[in-house]
């Protein structure tokens, strides 16, 4: 008998609800106990983030360099550009509309004030590398492995990636609800939770509308490229969209995405190549969510930012989305490094990002997999044009 586990989203919702409900009930001594756990977990998370980058980005770059040739690179490039476009779309919509939703930022207490509840003790876990050092190191190693064909070294980093993913699955993800419970418990104890959550209800509505607009834009561009009706193409992908809404998993939706992509006229070979690949590397909906939530959170807390800062963040975020592991919450875990190194998010702000991301996880996943169908149509068009060249053996 297969043991059914409580979905991560439900655990996060329960954690937030309990944190808010108990924040006005628990005595300071008990709140400090959870503050102690959060302090230790935050320290471990800071230690682990550079390892996530090193363990995920290195084999991802090596795989791209040693993959199925030009068609693979074209698919990765389209996925990356679409992800970056999604980030910039989210940023400019955010700076245009969020100020009216966050009318008076002075009324929102900074989340960092939750640190006024002291932990009983702390454990210092300094990271072995800082975030940017690990990112540059991962680039050098990944490109070097791909260029020199070092299969033994590649296998070591593949095994290291497995360790990182397993740690995320078995340690980070299971403890996240308790960590988020502690954050909301402390915020409620300090009188912050309701004021912060009330503003994000409006933000979530805007993000959902952005997801719909992004899908319409993706299929309009695709329709122009392949000269077919975009709405009909998008409607054919709706079964994949609703399946992803229910499963919150790109991987679990692959069979449906494959079937609907083929119904749009993509060849079996191209669909079988692009859809599983994009289920891992194409996270435009995820990038949209992360960027929008980051903009809103920085506005709420009056953190200084500008377009140049977010441009660097979005370009790096696109790389992290390509390398994100295919586990629940994997995208936001991969993004923590650039959130801290470029935008200056602390552990409490990262926890808020995790909670908000997972709260909208199914919508982002649905956007991701539906967009995979658009990329498959474009790659199919390119492959047909270059059929005589036999790109990567997939043009036939």
C-alpha cells in the first residue's frame, strides 16, 4: 500500500494558520523555544545555500554542454529567455501597480523586528563559500567538465547533486512548515502577521492575472511564428494546465503535457525531447511569482531597490530556475541564494518568500507546463526547417 503524504501546500497552510492562532496565546518562554529552532535552522540554511548552487548549477551546465547538440542549446536558450522575460514582466507590473496596493508602507512593521524575541541559544554554522563565490565556481566547473569531457568528475558532481536533492527532500522540505510556523508565531506575537498577510491577498490576485497574461502572450508569439491560431493552441493545452493545478508537479504532468503537445501537431520525437526537458528547465511561472513577491516584500519593508538591481537578480534567477531540482519547493530553494546575495533578503524574509511561493505553487506549475507546449511548437518549427541538416538526430 502506498503511503499518502500530506501535500506540502497543506502543511504550509496549517503551519501559517497555527502560527497566527497561537501567537497571541503562547507565553514568551514557548515562543523563545521556537525562536531557538528558527535560529538554528536559519544558520543551517545559510550554510546549505552555497552547496545548493554548487550541487545543482555545476551538473546542469555540464549536461547542457554535453547534450544533444544544437537543438538542446536552442531549447535551453528559449526556456531561459522566456523565464527572464517573465521576470521582467513581473517586475515592471509590480512597480506600476503594487504601490497602489501598498498605499502606506509605514504601517507595516519590518519583519526583522521578529528577531526581538531572543533565542535561548544559537549555533554558528558559517558557510564554506559565499553565494557569489559558489556561483562562479559552479560556472567554471560546469564549463570545464563540458569542454574537457571529464566523465569521472561529472559523475562526482552528479552524485553530489543527488546528495543535495535528497537533503532538500528529506531535511529542508519536512522542516520548512515548522520553520514557517515559528516565523508566523513570532510575527503574531509581535503584532505583525495580519498586517502583512492582508496586503499579500491583493498581490496574489495580481500574480494570478499575470500568469494568465503570460500564457496568452506565449501562445500569441508562438502562433505568429508557426502561423496558427494561438487560442486554439492554448485551448488544446488546457488538460495539462488543469492536471498541473491538481498535482502541483511538472514531472507528474508530463504524460498529459506530451499528449496535448502532440495534439497541437508536434512530432513524437520533438515532443518526447522537449517536454521532459522543459519540465525541468522551463520555470517562467515560477520566476514570475518569485520576482513579484520580492518586489512586494521590498516595497512593504521600504528596502531600497532599482531596475539595475532587479535586472541582475532576474538574469541570475533565470539560471537558477534552469538548475532548480524537480522537488516540491525546489525552485524557491534554488532562488534563495540570489535573493540573499543580490536583494539582501535575510532568513525571515526568505521564509516569507517560501511561504508565499508554495501558497501559489500549483498556479505557477500550471503556467510552467502549459508554456512547455509553446516552446515545443517553436522547436518543432525550427527542426522542420533544418530537417536536412539532421540536428542532434531529432529533426527527422
